[in-house]
C-alpha cells in the first residue's frame, strides 16, 4: 500500500502507462522525489516531536522581573564602554573636592555635601562640563561599582545612593535638564540630516534618562528592611510624580510626549527604549501594580455595595498546571497525512466507543486520546494561509523569521486512565443579561409573551424553570463596569443631577498605524562604527534582538497596566482607549506578533551574561568567542519574552471581551490556528489566555472545527471560567447570530462621546448651563488670557474693536 503521508506517493510514472516500466528515467526520478519527501517528513516530524515535548516552564508572573534584571535591561551592550567613562568622570571630580578618602568611607553628611556641590556644578553653560558632572551623578546611581567587590554590593549601594540623590533634589535638577534636551532643536535637526543615527546622537539624553530610571526603580522597590526615612521618601516621591508640580505637566505626560515626538519622526535620536522603560516604571510606581489593582478592585466593590470577589485571578492561575499541547494537523495540509475515507469509515464505530469512554479524562494527561485529532476540511486547511495573507495586508511590521509549522507527531493512541479532576478552578459566573435571555426564551415557550427586563416575576412558568432561575441568580456576578454603565445611563436621563470633572488625563491612545520604515527604533543601540569582524557582528545582532525584546516588554506591560487602571477608574475611560487601539489595528498587530514560532521566541537566548549589569562592572571582561556568544545563558526560557507574550494575550482578551464585532475580527484574521500553535508553550497562564481567545470564537468557527479540535475544546472546558448560559461549545447562543457589528461599535462610540462631553467639556458648552444675563456679572468674569497678551493688548484693541464697524440695527435684529 502506498504511504499517503509521503508527497508524491501514489502518482503514476512520468510516461503515463501506470506500470513504472516506461521509457526514460521518469520512474527513477519519482522514486528519488519520494525518498526526499520521506526524509523531509521524518526531519519535520523529529522537529515537531522535540517542540511538542517542551517541558513545563517554571514561570512566576508579576509586575516586573527581578531587580537586577530590570536594571540590566536599561543598558545595551553597546553602552558597556561608558561604565568606565562614568567612573573616570566621578573620580576626577571627587578628587578635587575630597582628599584621601573614597565615597564609601565618607559620613552621610559629607556625602550630602558633595552631592550638593555636584548639583551646583550642573548649572554651567558649557555643555561638555555639564555632561561630565551628569556622568559623575550616574556613576553614583550605578552603585560606585569601582569600590565594590560583588554584584550584591553594587546593587545595595545603588539603592542607597539613589535615595540620597533624591533627597538632595537630584531628580528635579535632572528633570530641568531633560526639558532642555527635549527642546534642543539643534540636536533634532542634526539627527534628521544624518543618514543613520547612532548612540552618539543621544549621549546627553541617555545619561539623564538612566539617572532618572535608576532613581525611580530603586525607590519603587520596597523591602522590609528599608529604614523609616526611605519609606517616607518613597511616598513623597510617588506623590510628586503623580501630580503636576510647579505648574508643570505630570512627568508621565512628558514621557508620553517624547514617545509621540519620536514616532512622528521629529526626534529620531531619542533613546526610545529608555523612554519606554522609564514611562512603564513611572506608571507602575504612581498608579500601582497588579496586586495594588486587586486591592483597589476589592475596595471599590465594597464602596458600590457589591459582594466580594470569589477569587483572585492571578492566584488561581498560579495554582494551575500546564496542559499538554494539542496536535497541529490543522496547519499542515493534513489531507495529505490522513488515511483514506474508507479506513475512517471502517473504524468510526470503535472511535466513537473510545470517545464515549474517554470523554471525561483529565486534560493534563499527556498521552490522552485527543493527542491525534481528526483531520480538518480543505476549507480549514486553507485558513492558515489566508489568515497570514490578510495580516500581511493589514500590517507592515519589523521583519520576523517565517514560521514553518512542524508536522504532527504520530504518537500511538493510549487508553490509559487517569484520576478525575477534583473540580474546576473557577467559580461560574452569570450576567444579568444571561438571566434575561433565559427568561425571555422560557416565557415565549410557555406563556407566549415576555416581560422585558423583569427577572423576578415567574408566574406561569413550570417549577424546573423556577429552580433554574434560582441557580442562575446564585451565581450572578455584577462587575464594577456594570454599575458604572448603569449610572451613566441614569445621568444621561437627567444630566443636571451630577456634573463632575475628573483630573485624570487620557493620553497616548494611538489613532493611526505608524509605518515601521518611518521610525528607527535602534538609534540607541547602534554604535558609531559598524562591526567589521564576525564576532562583533554576532554581538551586535544579539544586542539588537535583546533591544527589540525589551521594547516589546515595556510597551505590552505599559498598555496592559493603563487599560486595567482605566477600567477600574471608569469603564468608559477604558472603552475610549480600547477603541483607539482597535481602530489603530492593534488586534491584527498582536496576531501578527504571534504568527511566528512562539516557542522559539520564548526560549531565545539573546543575552550575554558577562556583559549584563552589574556583572560587567566588577570584573574584567573575558574575551568573547563565537561559542560563548552562541551559548547564551543557562535559563530554561527568557523571562521578558514570556512576560511579553502573556501581556499581549491579556491585552487582546481585554479588547475583545463581550465585543462581538472584535471577536469577528479574530475570526476574519484566521487567528484560531495562530493561537492554537501558541499552546505548544507549556505554561499555565499563557495557555489560559490563549484558550479564552479560542473560546469566544468557537461559536463562529463551525461544527467541523469543533469536531476536529476536541482536545482544545476539552482544555477550554477544563481551564476557562464557565458562564452558566454560555452555549460556546455548540454555537446555538443568541450571540452567535448575525449582528450589525458596525452599529455595535457606533453605539459604543456614542456612549463614550456622551461620557467625555459630560465629564470633560466646559459647563458653558452645555445646553443645560444657566445663562448669565447680568451685564456687570458678564463683564466682571475673569478670562484665561495668554501670558504675553498684555504686550499686544493695544494692538488687539485697535484690530478687533476700534477698526471693526458695528451695525447696531443688525445686532438688535439678531437678538
């Protein structure tokens, strides 16, 4: 029998006589092609088996990575030579001020005196001298590593020096210098004229941002052993960063403006990685991380009179185990790998019996019955390619390595029984809308009419319906967003009852897609002189990849943190930013990111441990070799890349949850095979958010897809929270019916605009504002005028008042 898995098998010889003995060498060529096909298939199968057998990743999700890792990612490997430069600048200045002692030998008062002198020497006209003093301050913030013996000592003195620098006013002084550098038009025009921007064009900005980042990150870190003075300084610093000081904009808004200026192409020399890292840490420090968000959520639910939360999502996920990944026949043209239909018909009965016996098996069993899934239809085979072409038409991203999906492993079926799970990890939830839909269908069936949103009247309904409603109400969940939306609807009916102006500024919501060829994100990593040896090129390649990974990490964490805080503050603030992200093609952008070999991305080793801070500051750098660069570190996975993937999946979930129009975008962009490949990564939290995204699509993917992906469906049932009336597994839900998705987004947009108008517009712009008819009162109102208005006041009077003819009759007629 011909092997159906081999491309070319079963094809007649070239001469067409069907016996393989015709003239010419067509038969031998066919055999060679078949042999090559078999070898390629075996090779791909070995690769697939190796990737599917990925070990469970011991990853702990949190606000950020370890302290040393977060400090290390601030610097690119290209900047390593500047550590020595910073030390030299400090020692030259220190010797002129202090004789016969080192920094660590000074008393605290003497250290404060020296820092005050440094800040005084910052206020000089000479740009070169000012940069040397700033480098000396940076050396202090880096931990005076020249006087330390270990990495632990460097990190300890870095924290101590950063608290000291902040208490002496260093952050405020560097903030003024940062304003000067941002407004430096000469540096901007010089960078715009250059064909290639390097790290030399951002030297001053990198020094300033590095000092500010080190101060923020070291003060943000809380430890039980911190003295009382440090705790007080931390709260004071948080307050200063949170609000406008001295009539200036909040610090986070300044950093957002730097991002905007960089993306617009007006400042290509900005070190964008450092800006994004600092912005992320400032937002996390001022607004709070994920644990603080959970505490705020509990507090806000109590204030609104809602019942307490049943569980903490992050803690539940931490206790979950990763599932074995499903097979990947969907993505490989599995019609070539499937047995003939006659064979399928011959074993259909036994297959059904096995499924009946095994349908309740624990999904954690790696050798369960669903390891090899049924083949998909031709339409589904084409979906992966169509989806990739669609995404390519939507986006123009940074170049990614093409993904060649491996063939499925032909593991033998196993009927080994395992222990049943003790229970599902999540408490089920029911929305008010679900109860209303259930009663609407029940009333139509039994009494022939409905009662709208009334969920209490059960007259005329049979007893089982009463019990069902009682069960649904026991699991009813009212979110903070539900209460806020209801309050906004009440305000819409009576806008005069409450008028409030919130002080939270919605910023950095993108409105258009930036083309990747218009901005250079590598300006703060490329050296002045490009590498000339293979070793230098390898080092730079690792540095560039690491640089991109850190940027993805900071952007994903920043967006997720902002969206969660916006949603907790008010649902329509969250919807406003979310809609901007959707309109800026955020959904296909994230799908394009995941349309690569995610397992390879998560296990990438784009790091050189001997060049990482603080290791590189306390020992002589060994001679780098090709082998040492290729080896990378010894970690099982890259923390920042796994962190980024989880953040992007959580972001995609937030954008699409309960939004049928956006769920259809996932379907249109063929996201199912892309997301299913991500299940190769055996990490419970990442798998959970992938399964959530697959669950909301299942009702639209059709019966054949659900039938062909039984293991994935079982994983969804096992891991994702259940909504008691959610018919996700069968597609019979009312939400699966055709809807006018454009109208859904327009309605949401109208609600957002009404909210923004009521909360942020000036009262006099409202038609409900009272009219002041008193002449003296109107003339006595204080108007906000520009600061330079008094200089041109007489000119304004002449142009706008004296020289303008007034037609009094027309004025009286119009009024």
